[in-house]
C-alpha cells in the first residue's frame, strides 16, 4: 500500500501543538504565535534538513513563518511531522513561536507533495519557495512546486554551467514566476562599495572607457556574468570584458579604466581592497552566509527591477 498524508491531520496536529505550548508556558504568559508568510524549503537528506532547521531558527526572529521543510530523497517513505521554533526576545518572559512541518518525499511523489502543500499555505499571506542546491536547475520534478510560491529563491553558486542556470531563470520569468538567485544577492556588498566610489567621485561614470571583470576558475560563474551585465547596464559606453585568473571560483576583481585614471576593486578574504584614482584602502564586505543572504531576500518579496535588467 502506498502511504498517503492527510492535510487535515497535519493542520490538526499544528493546532494541538499550539495548545500544548500554551499549556507549558501558561505560568510565563503563554506563547505569542507569529506568522508573516509560508516558507517552503527543499532539503536533500537528513543532514541538509538539520541545517535548514538551524537556518530557519535564525530567520524566524525577523521573518516568522509557517515553515515547511520538504526533504526529497530517493526511495523515501512519504511521511510528515510538525515542529515549532520558539525564542524569547531580550528582557521578555513570553516566548514567540513559529510553526513548521517537515515532509519527506521521493522525487517521483513530488506532485503529490505539491498537492499536500496547497492547504498548508497560510491563507492571505505570501508564500516563498527556497530551493537549495543545484538539483532545481536540472531536475524537472521540482517544476510542480513553482506554482505554489509568490517568490522562488534559488542559489546558482554551485552550478557548473552558468549560462544554463541563467537560461533556467529566464525561463521561469517567461512562465510568469518571480525568481531570485542568492548568487546575485552575494554581490550586494560589491555594488554598494562601487556606488559609494561613484558618489565620492573617485571617477566619473561618463569618463569610463572600459571595465574588466575577473573571476576564479576556468569558466565564469553566474555572479561574474551578473556583475558584467550590471556594469553594461550602468555604463553603456564602456567596453566590458571577462577574464579568468587563479583562485577560488567567484568574483575576484573589477578594474575600471577612465580617461584620467585606473581604479581596481579586488577581493581579499571578507573585504575589498580599493586602489587607484587617489584611493588606497580596504572596505569590509557584508556577511555572505545563508542566513544573511536569505534575511536580505525575504525583506523584499516583490520584483527586483535591477536583477530583472541584469538577467536580460
């Protein structure tokens, strides 16, 4: 017999969980139920699901949600369980709690899992689908999950074929889905530093004649392609070139040539070294761990017009 999961049973277990939490915390004022969205997160195995739980525990402080962890594993038995993430704000005795559901599914049963998720979404609140890992870029089994979400978040940092990853994202957009890539979010610090340099008039945009975007590895990653496209949109008169150099994959440096000087931004660990055009200093990059990137993405659930232009 093929196991099935009844959404009514899960919703009942969630309500029973809240009743139990209220009973346990009655002496300290009970619990405050917090929910701003439904956040569906895919995971590959038990270890990955545990990492997701830790990440969600951090994210829920700023973005409380009904979290659904969808653990996709070959030959897995179709099953579900409920859980809660609770925390106490500093100086408060009352706990704030968000609820969660963990679903285990074989890839061939993802369509059934998607049907199960429909009644589990919180009514009248946005739903976000976070597909972790590279599988989403080439396994069509994930397609059944996309219609569930108002926003789809992926991470192309581990994808070997950057052009194919960008094609996948353009295809999502053409089908009416709103998508975001955490590898674009990783460039926020670079873009902020560069914007400050232009505000400081280190060099004038109209004077720039060329830009060179250097990346580690044999082929450009999506972040290198994103950044070169961003520069082309911002400085249409400049010639933009991509160049490979030794070092770990990812964006390594950007060099601008203008009619008056040369300006270079080079990554050095968790900071950027700025040299040229009368500048010589180091600027720290914003944190790039998963929690920080997701915290940034969940602030804005609408369309990112800059990313849309960069994606092309």
